[in-house]
């Protein structure tokens, strides 16, 4: 397969955006766990935004880079190094509730990053320092990616964060649901992915991206 300089540039931008987004996501898990009293993420060096602490060579570098070079764009099958936590060490919340907040922290950090990118987009656009290329990079490679990651990770299927969030909301009488999902989670995940149902589940994310991007572009145009 012959690659053009433009394809290589887009692949590297996709990889950069994914590395940054994954690092922010995993840092969110580590930060909330640390604030709840669990010292394990700090001891393992995860309480940092440095990508070196959070990336997986296969899941964060190799697979995303290969996929970005292939027709069809950026895939959802990619990952960072999971943050290890010990809910029994939480001193400020019960373990179940604490685990819910720790699990939510990753997707919320992706939302925060999307907001920060939007503020940067608006500030650069208002001052006239935003080229078309820069605008495309901010929207396509950072804003869109983080919204997708937020929605995707909230799907309540293990090993995604949404499974732990669901478990945190369910009463003890329904604990069998998370246990069942844990047992068959990977099977359910691949069924969602291979059947095309995942595309339907992710439609709200794509709709939000379109609405958010259009509103941001209009806001910048009015501010000039």
C-alpha cells in the first residue's frame, strides 16, 4: 500500500490526538482514586498527565497508527494502560460508590478536554490566528475523538467504564447483572462491534459532534 504524505500526516495527527486523549482519560481515573484515599495509582506512577505512564504499545500506538493508515479512519478498538485501583482503600466514600466515581472520571475528563479544545478554538478564531488546517485539527482530531471516547466508554459492557458505572447505580439486589456482564462482557462487546449495533449505539455521539462543531464554527464566525 502506497502512502501519500497527506495520509501519513493525518495518521500522525490521529495518533497524537489519541495519545493525549487516553492519557487525560487514565489520569482522571488515577486522580479521583487518589483523592478518595487509594494510594495505589500514585505508587504506580499514574498520577501524571505524561503519556509515558498511560500508553500501551499495542493498544495506544500500534493499532491506532495502523488503523489510521487504512481506509475507513480511526477505529474504536484501541486502549490505554488501565489504572489499577483498590476500592477497599477508599476512605472518603463506600467502595461501591467510590468505584462509580472513579469509573466516571475517565469519560468526564474526555468531556473536559473537548471543552478546553473548544475554548482554544474560539480564542484562536476570535483573534484571527486560526487557519483552516488548525481548525480541522482541533475539531476532527481532538473535539470529535474525545466526544466519541466519552460516549464509547460509558457503554455498560465490560471492560468499558460504563459497566462499573452501571454496577454503582444498581441496588445490591441486582448485583447479579454486573456479575453476568462481567462473565460475558467480551462476547457482548464483540457482538456489538461485529453486528453493527455499536454504530447505532454511538449515533448520539456523532449527532453531538455535528451540533457542537457547527455551533463552535458559527460562534467563531460571529466573534470575528
